[in-house]
């Protein structure tokens, strides 16, 4: 039996009220961690754009926090410049200093192809998928105290390698992977580890039967991913067993997009 040494650790998971984020929150809670379930209030897309993700609101976040026991729901719009310090202030007030930061929140919208994306669409992808994680990591580092070794796990995607039709989404996630390596090098002297997980096709409710079957057919291991597949990898990278791993992007995709 592996002892992750995560019991009592305070874990902030962004975008945690549903899908992969909720699975990550549950996985940490199962290890005895105290989890801050971050959520954002749904917004309407601007004219001509469509959100390609589901936004779970406060009711879902509060319900998950209640399910997890020693957990809280925290709100924050990561597009706002002061979101990082306000979010950390709230978590520290209600739970204590953050030991593990999981940058799971993501933005995905359409149109997102060459010839159809807009400056606003590109900006929104980068604000949430790259800029916000950078600011949150910086905030974690600023608040580190002597004798502590916090860690970060960023959630990328194998679309960061190449994903025709999702230019802003894929390239902003590639920026997140570059950020992972840069932060790992810059923060190593402070004992802060920074890694990433890159999921392949994961069923969180967005795939219809046809899409699901196509995704299954192109994954070498022969099945579509489940949120728990990603959550287990995140917990590993935050655990004692990964204590000498930093700056890595772990593809958890059943062999997809190798």
C-alpha cells in the first residue's frame, strides 16, 4: 500500500465543481487532504462565440464540498487580474496555507480555427489556460514559508501537441506546458515542484455515442478515459512518491496522440 503523505494537506483545485476537477477533488479527499473546490459563475458568450465547456455553479460546488467533508467551495473568476491573491486569501482564511495547487480550470470556445477565430477568443483562451495558472503559481511561491515544500500540478491536454480546429485552446495549453517547465526550473531552489498531466479523450458527458465510439477507436489501449484516470495521476504527482519529479508533462491518454 502506497502512503501518499497527503493527509491533512490543503489542496486548491481550480475548476473543481464538475468533470475532471471534481474527480481530482474526490481523489485528494480520499487521501485525507482538505480540499478547496474552486468554481466560477457561468457567463454568456459574446455574439458569434459559443462556450465548448460546461460551467458548474455554486450549488454544485457547495454540494461537492459537503460530500468531501473537510472541504470548502471558493469562487473566483480567473480572468480577473487580482483573482489569484483573492482566491489564496479565501482558502487561507477558511482552511490554511495551500500545500498543493492543481490548475485544472480551462476555457474552450468556438470558433477556434484559422480564418474564424477572433482576437477576443484567443485572449479568453490564454487568460484562463495560461495567464491565470502563471499568476496562481506565482502567488503560491510568494506565500511559501520556510520548511514547506508546496507543489503544483497543471492540467494540459494532448491537444497541446496538435489539434486541428482548436488553435487557441491547443496553443494556450502548449503555453501551459512551457510554463510548467519554466516554473519548475525557477522554483526548484525553493523546493517547489511543478508538473503537468496531459489527458487524452475523457468522457465527462460531452461525447455523444458517435463521438465516443470514434474516440475509443483511436486510443491504442482501446477505451476512452474516465475522470478518475486523470485524478489518480494528479495525486501521484503531488504525493511523496513523486518527490524527485519536476518539470514533467505526464501524458495520460491510453497511447493517444503519441
